[in-house]
């Protein structure tokens, strides 16, 4: 299997001009720990995580160095620290050297990147544009779907089924939020967030009537009213 087979394609993003408070609200409202940052053309330019928001002047958590420690710190390092703690836009605090993969990256490569860089998710980029994101939970879902034996070779039929299910659901106004689909031997696992039981049933039926689908495991979650 590849990144394209398991990635979440409905990615919550921030603009590089987004204000820090707006970025914080994005994390809270969507129950995520990091958000990719894109520019006006949709190009991935960085990522902001919860860790980037811990040391902030607004809440009095900015760094306070003793005079002797500052003597051993370079002016450049202190300037970068000041920007991180006082900057007002996503571009000021984001991590710019983002670890990314392409849609064809194997799950083994992704797992190694997450482990070696000690990160929780990796954006999927194609032609400099953000097309998805793979998190630890995406890998766990693939494992839960019984995809272990497909890691080396993949399954073209399952890939086609996944694409048809995703395409069908995304065309509907009630498409689940943060939708993800994992397919193994024709069995579809649906993940995402819906507003009510009707949307949950509609999504399951849409998957069931997709050609090639033999069974559907509904793992959709009904959210509180303020979530979606």
C-alpha cells in the first residue's frame, strides 16, 4: 500500500497570513495537534503544531533567560526565539523545513520517517501542492483493516474501489468531515465525522452501492453540534 491508499484528503490547513489566535482555534475546533500552512497558491510552506504555541508572550510563557545564559546565546538565536514567541502570523512561528512524502510513498517509508523524525504526521505533496496527510492513526487504521499482507505489493482493485468510494462521497453535501477510506479485499472501512445518524447511514449506503465493494465497516463518529 502507498500513502495515496490511506491518506486523509480533507486536510485542515492554515494560510501563511493566518493570525496566531486563528491557528490556535483551528487546532481546538478540529481536535488536531498540528495544521499544515499553505500560501495563496496552495503550496505547502510550513506546519504549526501545539509545540509552536507553548511559548507565547500573550500567556506569559515566553522564555526568560538569565543574563549569563544570554551571554552565551547568539543574537541570531535570540532573535529567532523572539519571533517565535511574539510573531502574529502563522509564517512567523511555523516550522518551514517540513518532512513530506509523495502519494506513491510506501507505508514502510512513512513509518520510518515518523519514527526517525519523532513526528506524528507527514503531509503528502504532489507538484508542491498539499494533497493529503498521513498520521499515525492512518497507519493504525490500515493495520486494523488487515492490510498488513498488502504492504509490499498493494492491490490495484482495492485502490480503484477506494477512489470510487471517495469520489462518490465527496460529491455529496453531507460528505463526512476528515473522511478517510481504507479498502482491503473489497471490504471498506469508513472513517470520519458526521453531524447525525442520517448522514452516517447515507455514507454507509453510498459505500455499499459502490461497484466492487463486498462489505462496509462503519467507523464514522457522530460529532457534537459545534464540532463539524
